C-alpha cells in the first residue's frame, strides 16, 4: 500500500512525496521530525520471516557505513505486516541520468572525476568485513549535489557476502546495458560486477547511448561498440580503461575498484596525481525541482528496463545458488572446440607413431636404402658387407666426428669378402658401429655435459636455470645444445634464482623456493660449487633474502632483502662476510632486482613508486641514486640488466593499467638522449628476464610457457632449450673461465 502525503511513519518520519515505485515497494522523500532534516525512506513489502531477518542484518551493516561518497543509513524498522523500511540521507541534486538528459553527454574530465569518486565508494564497500556489493550502479543511482559533490545512492539490491553465504536486501535484478552477464541467472557476483556496471555507466554518460547488453555479448549475439567510435573526442587510454572494465569475462576486467580508479586517473597527465575529493560542476537550481524529480522517478517500470533498484521484481530475494563462477556461453563453446581439436590432434599423433613403429617392422622394403642402413635391426639391401677388424677402428682418444676411409687393402680377404678394384664406400664411425659385432673401446657420450665452462656466444654455452621437480624447484645446468640437464641443488624446500661467480665455478641461489614467485618470504642465500658440492649458507636475518647478483669482480653479492620489513637492496662482502644496506626508500616505496655493470662500479635496479616500477641507477656503494627511465604511471619497468660492453641497459616493460605482453626496452647507461627508453623490435615476444651471453652475441630469456629460450642479440634464430623438466625459469649464463 502506497503511503499518502503527510503520513507519519513510525511516529517520526512525515512523508513529503513519492520518488519512485516498483513491485516490492516505494521510495519516499520524508522529513525526520525529531531532527528536522530530509531523509529518503525505502519501503520493502516482502515481509516473510526469513526476509525480515535478512533485512535487519543488512540494515545494521549498512548503518555502519561512513564514506564521503555514500549516503548514511540512519534507521530501519518493521511496521507490523505492512512492510520494512530503511531510512537514509536524502541527497539533494540531480542524478547522472538527469544530467545526460539535460546536456546530452558529459565530458571526459567530468567522467574521470565521477568514476574516481564512485571507485572510492566501491573500494570502501568491497573491503568491508563482510564485503558489500552494490549491484545496481547506473546513471540514475549517481547523484550530483548542488555543490558538485558525487554520491553513489540506492542500496536496494546491495549484497552482503559473509564467508560463502550471500544475502541481499532486494531481489537480484538486471538493468540491461548496465548489468554484467554474471548477474543474469545464478552465477556468482563479486566486486568485479560493480566494476562492470560503473564502466557501463561512464560509457553511457560519455556517448549518450546505453552499451550493448552484457548477456547478449556473452552469447555472441552482440559486440561492444568501441567508445571512440561513438565519441571520437575520448582519449585512447580512457576509452581502453572503460572497455576493459566492461569485459564479458570477469577475469579480463579490473579485479578491484581501486585498480579501475588508477587506470582512470592515469589516462590523463593532469589527473594522475589527483587524490581525495572529486567534484564536478554543480547542476543549475532549475535542474532538480521537486516537480521534475517526481515526473522523472515515477513509473520507472515504464521508463527504465525491468529490474532497476527502485522497481525490482517481486521474486523472493533469498538466493542460495550463487556458488558457481560465471563463464560465458561463448567461452564454453570455444573451450569445447579446443578440447575437440586437441583430441583430434592426439589421434593423429597416435597414427603417426604407429606408422613410425610399424613400417620398419612390417614393411621394411618401403623404406629408402639409406634409412634402412641406419636401423641396426635391419640389414641393408644391395649393399656390400665388410668385416672390419678392430685395428681399423678409432681409438678412445679420437673424436666422435672423425671420418675413417676404409680401402680394400685395409680389409683382409675373407671367404665372404673378395677384394675388388677401387676403394670401398667411405664409412663414418656411426655406420661402422652398426656393422661390427666386435667389442670396441668405450667412448665418452657426446651429449654428456661437463662441469667446466665451455665457450658461449658465437659458439655454445651453458645455462643454469630453475625447474620444478617433485613439487619444488631445483637448479639445473645444461648446454644450450639441449643435452641432458645436470641437477646442481637438492634442497628439501627447493632452490631458484641462480647467479654465477665471475669465474663460473660457484653459484649463489635462493632457498626455500617451491616455484616461481614474486617475493620469497623467509628465504636465504646459499653458495655452492658448480657440481653441487660445498654448500654454504650466507648468514641471514628474519624476513627474506632473494634476487642475488654476483658482482663481475667477484667481491660482492647484491641482493634484495625484507629484513627491514620492506624490500631494499643490500650487498654481501664475500671476503669478510659483512652485509651493508645500499638503498633506503621512503615509506611506501621499495627497491629490488639489482644488476651490476660489467666493471662492478654501478648497479641498476627497480624502484616501486606511485604503484609502478621505475628503473634507477646508483654507484656500487649506494651513492648517487637517480631515476634513469621515466615512463609515467601507465607503464611499469622492471628486471633491468646490462649489455656486455656496459653502454646499454635493457629492461622489461608492461602496461600498468591493462594487460599486455612484456616488451624489451633499452636505454643508454650514460647520458641517454631521453628518459623514455627505446623498444627493441625483436620477433621473440614475449621475452622476460633476458641476459646477454658473455660475448654479447646471444640472449637467453624466459618465454610465455615457462620455457627457457635463446636468440641472437637482434632477435633472430629463436630456439627453445629442451630442459626435459617441468616449468623452467631464472636462466643464467655460465661465464667463461
């Protein structure tokens, strides 16, 4: 039953006017006669015992909210069988929908301010314990006050998440164009649901068109029209941030409202440093007269799509089936297609394997003579046989690639072999080994890696790397030619991040290390010989020491440590075993990923500031610390390393506001012409944790599938090192001795 004007509700709230009406109740403007202030009263007519209990719980939680961009919930009560009521601050002003109707669209600067303000409110809601989801963000629920302040209003559909349970103050509703696909049906909603709706709200306010519906996009029945196609005045970065927020798959969106806010503020240089209070131009007084509010808000079922916060459907609100993560139908279809193709590929591989095994055994005549001659269990057809005496074989000291010429005079006449004119065919040792049955001296296998260093760069070299075995990582070494890896460490809790001493005879590494992580808490540094002997721990303190880098002169080991409760760079003196701190950043900033210059006089490293990583440079004793690369807050730079001649520094770069493959950048180490860095146009993307070989001809790095690869310095001859183990990472060239 709709309350009449001047009705005194709960002996305190006098109804002034109705603001909106829907299937579960109405929204009223009222006066709190105890305090003499205007309030908004939300009415819910669904009065079952279960819902009444939930309503009280939600009201208590909402009443504790205190945020400058959220109205305050001041009271809740139940009036017999009439209904339940929630009392909130009444926010004077116009909503964003009314502003769009008045102006057509808003400008980009106002959209950034509105987006940042609502993101602040959402971040506050999402980080409450329990977490609160709004679930109905749209232009009509964004209010702009007469002084230009921005509010997120209307918690009619708010969901409170307590553990694995979720309850709502209203039925789950959908506003087509603003609701993400997971809000339809029974998929789980989470903070990314609100991120989507805010992105759609900003999209509509910038171009005056409601975006394509999320469910239709998930079913592949529609595609999102690029924002810049509808409004070319929008900057590329800002449009990219909004479109990322509206991704169909929740995992492709910004994962938190704070991440979305950073992307919005970072889209323009003049808004990057904005913090705190966000305001826009206030509406004119005539834009929100009471009469206009009533006309705009009444009969919302007809004006807005079914399921808005003020006109929810009367479906009982208690939902216990919100347990499954959302997966779009299109993604399910693609996954089924991928599995079908994988099954077909496996079938074809089995056929090829059977053919490879069966043809030599069942139909050897189909094989070419040369191939049959290389198979020890098949006799070559139409080929003279020869009995070779041991004297014709190479000795154990001869190389495995030497070619031996056998003439008729080298082979004694036998009953089965009569000398003929001219020499016999030239036979390599490989073929000889398949023809004789006489025992021969044992030769060292050609693919056995030796512990001693071998030439690198233009020739072949050895690489140490970490690989996961038996659920923990260990360090291995192998030739880049792909020979069988030699295990160096056998630490119970794993080992990784190897760094060679300059003579190539020792390694410093990190343990514990169960796998590839960004930070190794409670880890320590260890030194071992190249063959795994002589394990020596470096004394450490609680916190964690990792990312070691042995100086080229062999006297020091730089490393990152948490011993001061945040990441800073320290050095370990190999001779006297002392430790000194090199960096000490301000609160909220960290230093890590040290890399020595070839002459051991400088260290390049990464500093985290303003939410991104920057490349800095300092002397070996920690003096003259200065920023080398200035890429801005939209890009993050990390994992710097030196070229072998010391003139260039290369580093990885990613976008900080959206997903991107890592690029490899370079900058001059001395007097760079600019501070932006230059992208290396290599064809070997993605490429991370790159290191040059000692002669500078080659580069070893981590690929996208946890593989170790190497390329020439210009990116050619991309080759995967077949480690024969699990995921491989942390590659390190072994220096020449």
